[in-house]
C-alpha cells in the first residue's frame, strides 16, 4: 500500500514529468475548463434557442389565426348575401348546396381559430362577438329559407355584428403582437446577462494563456525553432550545419536525433541521386548513340537497297545492250564473209581488202566489248591487280593511237607526247586500257573525218596529264556528274553503240593510281577528258575492293 502511494506521489510531482507532460497538462486542464464552460453555454444557448423558436411558432400561429379570422367572416357574410339573392330569384340546385356547405365549413374554421386564440388578450370580447355572429348566421339561414325578403333584412342587420367581430379580432392581433415583443425583449435581456458572465469566465481563463505560452517557449518553442532553422538549411542543400539538442534525454532530444538521422539520409540520398542522374545521362547518351547508329545503318541499308535495285535495272539494260552490240558486229562479219565466198573468184583485191577491213573493224569492236565485259567483271569481283613499274608512256600512247588509225583511217588522230619523261611509274597495262577506252569513245562519238587529239605533258609537280579531245556530239552539263556511274550513257549517245561501263572502268583504274579524271564538254562542239597521274617512285597497290567502293 505504501509503495503504491509513493508511486502516485512520484507521478504527481511536476519535477518528474517529461517535457510533453509539462507542456500538455496545463493546456489539458485549461481546455477541460473551457470545454465545460462551452458545454454549459451550448446547453443554455440551445435552451434559449428552443424558447425563442417556441415563442416565434406560437406567435406565428396566433398571428395567422387572428389575421385569417376577419377574412373568413367576410367570406361568410358574402355567401349569405349570395344566398339571399338566389332565394329571391328562386335559384336552386348544386350552387346553393355548395354555398351552404362553404358557410358551414367557414363557421367550423372560425370556431377552430377561436380555440387557438383562447389564451390571448381580449379573447372574451372576441368570443362574445363570434358567438353573436354565429347565432345570427344560423338565424339568417333559417329566415332565408322561410322568406327571402325577411332573410335579406336579417343579413343586412348582421353587418353590425360582423363589424364588431372584425374589430375584436384586429384588437386581439395587435395585443398579441405587443405581448410577443415584450416577452422577446425579456428573453434578450436574460441572454445578454448570460453572455456577460461567459465573457468574464473566458477572460479569467484567457489570462492563463501567457503563462502557458511562456512555459511552451521555454521547454519546446525555442528548441523547435532552432531545429526548424536547421531543417530549412537542409531545404537549401546546406548539410554542413550542426544539429543542436542531440544530447538531451527528453522528447526534444529524440526530435534532434531524428533530424540528425534525416540529415544523414539526405546526404546519402543526394549522393545516390547524383549517381542516378549520371547513370541516366550515360544511358541516354548510349541510347542516343545507338539510335543514331541504327538510323544511319537503316539509311545505309536503304541506300544500298535502292542502289542495288538501280544496278539490277542497269545490269539488265547492260545485258540487253551487250547482246545487241554483239549482234551487230557478228552480222557485219557474217555478211562480208558470205560476200567473199560468193564472189571468191571474181572479187577484186581492193573490194576484198575493203570487206576484210570491215571484218577487222567488227572483230575489233567485239574484242573491245569482250574486254569491257571482262574488265567490269574483274572490277566487280575485286580481282584487278595493279603492278606499277617504270615504263615509257609516250611509246604506249603512240602504239594505241597507231592501232586506232589503222582501224579508223578516215579519222585525223594526232598525238603530242614530246613533254613526257622517258620513264614514269604506272601499271602500263591498266593505263593502256584507260587511253584506249578514251580514244575509242572519241572516235565513236565523232563524225567521220573528225580530228581527235591526244596531248600528254608533265605537270609542275612531276605528275603526268593526258588529254583526249574530240569533235563529237558532246555531253549536256547536267549529266557530267553522272558520267562515270556504271551503265550510265549520256542522252546525246542515243543511236550510238555502247555499254556504259567504259568510263566507269576508266575512273576506277585512275583512282587505283591515285589520280583523277576531269571532263569538259560542249554539246555539238566536242569533249575533252584529262587524266592526271601523280608521280610516285615507290607505289603500294591499293586494295581493289576499296577502289570499287570509291567508284
């Protein structure tokens, strides 16, 4: 028993309370007192409201009855006059019965309203006036039935009784209204007294608020304010601030240690967030790069597919063209051979040489076609080997020109190689094919008797430039960029035999030597192809696949 008493004393001693208890107990007591006062005030206010509501309801009922009573009496008086008139003119039927029924209902209503006004001032006077009026109405109804004229006289005589009843009702309504206002004023006075008492009690209890505020400021407000400043620094990403009150053993200490843990979590989360952003940026970069690579790859594949479709179409066109080109020389060879056979005994030597010359031209044309097709196939397969070595370019160019003079005696083919060095490092076989192809095109696209020239010279940098000029049909300016594409033929070459792979081959062979080829042309005037080959003492042959791709 004594131990239990000591325990209670320990708990009731304020010095042993925690901060939460020190802060919570006084407000709880104050709130309890305020709650009791509020409940009491609420109860009294509810009672006051109930009384006011009852007074208003009773006043409304009495006022309504007092106001309706004169109207009902007037309606009865009007119905009596109607019955008198109808009785004088012998009107009978439903309207008469309806009017009698209405008078009876109005009399009942007058009696019920009279009962509602029983406790009101001047009730006795009103009761007497209504009683006389009810008896007069009953008597008038009887007289109307017996004698309309007598009934009319009785009805007019009731006018005075009606006015007395009306005045009594008006007087009662006025008195009831004044009595209601008196009661209402008394109630308001009583309520004002209660309000003053409550204000005094609230003022007394409110004087305790500063004391509670002082205690709160000492025990919790100041520490909480300091902790709030620390947390606000966290909001601006300043985590180097020291958290106070972490060594206290009360609730403030718990909050301070929680803030410290929160600071550590924020620092850790900030580091994690920074790492996450870096990883996201890296991932986005890689995704963008991969997306760009896929887009580029898709574009390359689309271009390659379009190019493949285009090349397939050109290749079909090329095959058809080659077949046609083979058919023409073969027909020439066959025709001349048949002519020689038929006239073998009578043909003259000159005619025989002429026919044999045509056969040689056709054979030369077939040879060129075969070489073009084979070279194109090797270039496509990447099997063309480049073997540069010192050679005499002037001698090679003169030899090619001589061969074409022999086959095409009607053309004026001139060569100027005086400026060339005695020795120049190239693959003479490939350069021979370049010069032969350019000279063949110059002759093919020029009219009979036209002048074709080959000018070769040494450049200032030690390289060589070989220019082949003709007086042929020329090439439109807008087609010059496409001129070296595989299977492409200019619009001015219509009707002239050709495969469209010669210039493509020329550019590929020149590229293998590290050189370049330029073209200048005027439609109807002529064309000039210029091959520029660089000087090289030690040549490493490039990969033919790279040359094909570049072409």
